C-alpha cells in the first residue's frame, strides 16, 4: 500500500474550501446510534482540495447528508444501490416465475444477473466523481456482483478520488442505513432489512477486490466494523 | 505532506439504542416532519418549505387522479398533479406539486417544486424543491433550497444554485457547469 502522501485531486485553488486536517475529536461522547468515523474524516480530507467536487452517495438520500455536502460547495449524486439491487432481483424473480408458468424457467446465473443489473445501475460518465460513499453495501452483494461493482466504481472515480466503504467482521445484528451528521460522525439508521448479509471480507480479499485502486487505509472500531478508504 | 491524523476510536455502541423512540427509521411514517430534529439544517437546505398539502386555493389548477396529460404545460398559476403527466412543465412563477398519486414523466421548471409522488425527469426550482417521504424521483435536482424528508427516494444529481435576484426573472439560474450527471441524462430507465 502506498499511503504516504495525500493525493492532490484538484488544483491548489480549492484549498480555501478544503476542510482542516483531521484532528482530535470533540470531547462530547457520541449518541448511541452515532458512530465517530475516522474513515469519514480521512475521506473529507482527501477530497478537500477539490473545488466543487462531485460526490456519489450509494445509500438512501438524507437531508443531513445532502446539506452537509452542498453547503460545502460539493455536488452530490445519490443512488441507493442496495435498494435498486433488491428491486432488480425481485423483478427478475417475478419474470422467472411468470416464465416458469409458460414452461421456460431458465434461471440466470449470478454473474449474468450482476451484469444485467449494471446495464442500468451506476450509469455515469467515466471519472465523474471525486468521492464515493459506498457505506457497507459490499457486505450485501454476492461474490459475483461485488467485483463488478468495484470495477464500475473504479471507472467512475477520478484519479486521486476516494471510495469510503464499511465492512462488518461478522454478520450485522440488524440492517442499518447511514447518514452524515457532521465531519466525523455518521448516524446509523435502523431500517427494514432489504438485503441479507452476504459475506465477511478478510483483509486479503479486500485488497484483491480493490486491486484497481492504488492505495488503501482502514480503521477498525471496537465494534469490529472496518472503515476502509480506497484511493484511485 | 501527509501527516497522520489523530485517530478517534469509533464508538463501540453503534447498534445500541437505549431510547428507541428517538431512533429514526428509514421509512418511518413519523418522518413527515420536514425539519428533522436532532441535527442542524444548514442554510442551503430548506427550513420553511411549502407544505405538500392538497391545494385549497382557487388559483391552483389541478390534474386529478385518473387524468392523463401528454404535452407541454406552461402558465403562471400553481399546479397540483395527482394524475399522470408526460411532457414538459414550465411554470416559472408558480408552484408545482406532485401529489401522492401523481406520476410525472417530464422536466419540471417552477418557482417551487413539491413532490410526494413519482417523477422521472430533471427538476429546476427557482426558490425551493421539497421531497416528501413518499416521493420517488429519478432525475437531477437544481434548486437554491432543497428539502428531503426521511423515506424519500431520489436517484440523480442534487445541486444547489444561488437564488435569483429580485430584479431578475424568477426562473432558475443555470448551473455553472453544463454537464449533467443525472441517471436520466445518461439513459437510465426508471427502477
């Protein structure tokens, strides 16, 4: 890994808009459903040089997250990828069920399903984004879909851009969505389960999965959730 | 120079919620409060947002549930859509409200845009755009102020622009950059 120097994504002109370097957190303890996020701090620091940078949030859209970025001059795109994946699978199952009545019940392989999903998902021009908030969605995609998603993301991220992802070291006790509270705090929102935890990634698997990114850095919390940053 | 930032130990209790009543659910029906409690809402977001209640003024045109309109809509009166509209809607001095039963496949340009139904198309608001908890939007959003209730589903680019000057036309200022990253613009179909 090469995490020895901060990548310069944009020009120095954006330095005025850059957040200060990550530093000590306020002493106030976080709320129970709030998570102090070193990964988010690093993510913001990495993209801080980019004036009017573009961010892609792959979770549900939240007022607080939108306000956080647009008030700092970023442009935000939102696409709830896990929701879209679930809707896609539901639609495919319905098609299969309908087709089975007619006698044609050829089930698509996971690889074909993933490719088909990506025909409509994450359709943005190359190098569109300086930062991607992937949250923990990779935990919920199968072994065929996850690498394809990473491949697609790698084309969307501007060189020097960063992807922030969370990985559970054991299946999550319940399903959460995430939203940004402030520059170092993420709120976990309990939500109806829309996907089953698919896998637990080991370190080597993570590095292999994101091999197209040039460096990575991770933080493991006491709750055994790993926050990982991958820089293209 | 890279300087290792001071690391803060993440909270060890991210899953515990001693006060469940204060925990927001993604799709909680209680999320109707537009200005959520518990965190600040910065200036660019929407503090005083038009209500999404059904129109009760005589100066509001209404496309009721069951009606289907295909074509361009323009004018100066407020519009409430609870039916199906396909085309283009341009009401630069008025408010467009898409009700819970409304299904719109059109670009919308208006002073205020309120969505509680389904919209596929880019939205440009001169003053504010608000998305209710039942809203489903695929397209880019350009507005000086944006309000999003918990539960809203929005797929596309979100960008704020400066509010137009009083002496200027109230139509939305164009963004400083012309490129559009909304999935609609790149050919994505509705989910």
